[in-house]
């Protein structure tokens, strides 16, 4: 499929998500999503090195409970199965990445890396299937890496 076809296909999907958002505004605003939950999310066709996928990909919710409970948007970080290690080691290449092992999270399809540099705000309308909750110790480690990525 060409880039133009992919963007047209994504535009059609995005229009459907927008219509869903308009028709279900109150429901989306009242949807009580929690930090640390993983949902599939339609991120669509993006530019450059941004995560792109026409189908929904897993994303962890990192926004505050207040945002999650009062807004129609949430802050997410996409998961990727492309884990990058320092050559010849099991040490992650980047200090702002964190791995969720499938052995600890059996509902994930793969060992997955949370790349904290890919943080983004999305409409709740983009969220689809609930997958699982991140364990509190792992959530603390993700928070640490997010602070590292943002230098805050």
C-alpha cells in the first residue's frame, strides 16, 4: 500500500473515530480510565519516527487521575515489540525505556518496551480494548524513565 493510500485509509478511520467522539461525548467524559492501565489505541498513520499503525496498538495510560476522570483526553505512551539493547548485553540502549515482560503480563502479545520519548495526548475515542494493569512497582519505574525523558 502506498503512503497516500495509507493516509486516505487513516483519514477514513479518523473520521469514524471523530463521529464516535461526537455521538458519545458524555460517555467518553465519564469513562473512568486509570493511570497504569493498558488499552489498545488507534494512533493511525504518523510522520517520521512517530509510532504508526493502522490497527490499534497497546498504550499505557500515564496521565493523572484527574485528567483521566474529567477530560475527554488521556496521555499515553505506545508500547513496541522492538526492544533495543546495548549490543551484547541485556541492558536497555536508552535510559528512558522500560520493558514489560510477557511472562509478567500474559495478556500482552510480546515482551514490550515503553518508549517514554513517545508520550502523546489522545482522545478517549481512540482507545479500544482494555488489556491489563501495570503493576505498581513497574509504574514507578516508568514514572522515573518518563522524568528522565522529559528532564523534569
